[in-house]
C-alpha cells in the first residue's frame, strides 16, 4: 500500500515523518521525499495494510497537513527507477528531480538539505520554512 501527498513546506513534511515513527500500527517499507519548486512530495510505502481505524486516522492526518498528489509520468519513472535499485544520485541526474530522502526517512537529512539550500540562497523561501 502506498500514499502520495504533497506538503507546502519542510515543517509539514517533517511533521509527517515524526508522526510515522510514533505510530505503532504503521510499518514502513520505504518513504521517498522529493523537493519540487512549489512543494514537497512524499511517497509513503507500507509493509502491510493498515487496520481500518489506524488507516482512517492516518489518512485524516495526511489530509490535515497536505494534499493527495498524483505524480507526473516523469516523476513516476524516477520512482520506478529507485524501486529497482537505482541510487538517488543517479535518479536525480537522469530525471532532474531533487530526491531529499529515499528509504527509511531520516529527519536529519531533510534538515541538512533545508539548511544547505537556505545558505545557498541567502534567505529562506516559504516552502523551506
């Protein structure tokens, strides 16, 4: 089972990652975080289907913080390449996407990306807040 959602900024994306770690009924297989110019896209793949109550709570939490997302053909191809073992760096170079994280999410990776991006720009755009 997988979910695709987009989030307006880094803080909301981090909120989802922390939520995933705190929920005992959610068993993650893989989470991919992609940074686009206007949003953060997250694909959440679960090892097993969720219990009905857990599923409803999880989907409500996602909808409170973001919007369901339909990946473009280009993004779908990049995700398939990651699924068959392509490295994030190779996929970023080939598909010109910014893959912030792939696998079991590490909040530190997102924070480090955000800090480097802000340092490079010299200011903090709203979607990196």
